[in-house]
C-alpha cells in the first residue's frame, strides 16, 4: 500500500486528483448532516498574540486563506524568480507567446463578466474571478493524456501559468486590499529593508530570511494589504545561487522543500475549506444569476477566446510560433483547459465578496457555483479536444519529463 501511495504521488496528475477528491469531500460535508462538523472546523477560532500591539484572532478558514495561501504565493514567487533568471522566461522568444496568451486569458474573461454584471456595482467586485487559472488541475488533466500531446504544450502551459500568476498578484495588490494602516506599512517596509541587506551581504542561510518573512507577513496582514503578497515579496529576496558553492541554490532548496507541502497539503486543504457549497436552497435557476453566469462564461468562453485568439493572432502576425510538434487544435485544447479556474478563482472570489458586506453576502455561494460549473465544463471539454487532436509527429510523454524534475504546482 505504501509503495502504491508513493507511485501515485510521483505522478503529475496526482495533484489534480487530490484537488478533485478534496472538492467532492467538501460538497459531501456541506450537503449532509456532516455540515455541522464542516462548519465547526472552518469557524474554529485561533489567535496569536505578541506583546500588547500584535494580536491576530481569526477563524480557521481565514488562517487557511491568509496564512497557508501566503506560503503558496511564496512558492509561486520562488518559481517565478527562477523561471525569469534561468528558466522559461529568461529570453524574449520564450516570453512572447505565453505572455500574449496570458494577457488574452485575463482580459477577455474579465470583460465578459463585466458585461454580464454591468448594472450591479457589488457584483462587479468579482470581475477578476474568471481571469484566474488553476494550473495544478490543468497540468493534471494534461498529464492524463500522456504521449497524445507534445511535451512543448506542457512548457507552454507552465510559462503561461507564470504570467497568469503575475497578473493575479498585481490584481490582488491593486484591487483587493483594504483600508491601509500607515504604521504597519512602515514596519513592513523595515522588514523589506532588512531582507535587502541580507541579500546584498550574501547571506545564504535561509533561516534569517524566513524569520524576517514571518514578521513581514504579520505587518502586511495588519496593514490592510492582502497578506499573501508578503510571500511573493519574501521570495524575491531569496538568493538564486550560492556565492561559495556553485552547486547549491538557496532558492531551489526552499522550492523543492516546499513542493510536497504545497501540492499535497496546502492546495487540498484550501480546496476543502472553500469548495463546500450547500445546495439546499439552490436550484438550477441560480446558475443563471449574472454572477455565476458571468464566471462560468468567462472561464469557458473567455479563456478559449482570450488564450487561443490572442495566441493565433500573434502567430499569424509572425510575432510567435506554435509550440514544437503542436497543431492549432492542440493550442485550442490548452486554451480551453485554462478555463479550469478553481483554487485561484475561489481565492479571488473570497477576496471579492467575503469582506465586502451588504449584498455581497448573497454571492458567496453563487460565485462558487459558477466556478465549479465553469471549471468542470472547461476541464472535460479541454480533455476531449486534446484527446482527439492528431499530433504532427510522435510526442514525448508528459509523465517522462516529470520524472526528470519534480512537477510544478500552481493554483
């Protein structure tokens, strides 16, 4: 049994499967008498106090969304920095096609949502929900297809994911931060200065960075800026390469250490905590409410039009080329797969509606309905398109590439 579990966890598709299981469990708990246990779990209070001035008291749900997801964004930041310096975003040619695709994949879904919800100021807070892509799920589905798709599609999807995550970070920073506390922002700035000094002096031990990062998270959380951005900021200061040992990378060391925790704990726990929708007071008509409809159409139609349309336009204009051994139908399938929003869409949806108050409370369940439905449709449709697509020539199995390096994970 232990060997079977190890073999399962080695597969890239395992992350998507775990997220699916966590989602199904959340739906079961939320729609059976087990909802009492589910609600008790999410509402369990937890608090931390440091002296008289630093006091954080939140229910477990917010610790998951503000705390665990800060670690997730720290992981994303590490991967972004590595890819920019030595990876898939280190040259202009590697950036163009996924960059244009990511831009279209954020702009078009957001426009569709805005057009459907144009008359509701509260609903418009959720404009960024369909702009997100759950790369863990998308890569998991791609891995299930094995050698039916060329390996270049995985590289394209990973690069697109980096751009998509950068866009999500900017959106959260600019549009989903609350009232700002000047004093806490000053303390956060001091933490950034300390991190700069550590980096410039060549400190390679990760412990000082992580300790300063913990205080940075507290100050950012209390400042009104969303706490997950502290994780991204911390990642930028972690040294990429050791000056003393050319074979050691502090950044890669932390990244590889965090990889299993992010994939097999943080993302499934987040999915379980946020995907529990009670259908007791819902009918099929709720899906046609402007908020879930805007999200669903944004994910299914917007991602297809944005990613595929912008990509093909760039190719037709000679700005970029199709991924190696891929056809336009392959690109179409990947574009549809990008409509699997799930974890990142749920996260942005929480920022949009949980703390808004007023009419936004009524959107807390319906926006999740749109995310789950849209993601399900996109996942199935993308899989079928890629399954039926004919490669130019024999591709390389996605799973074989994963054997060489641990799978990358995004939400």
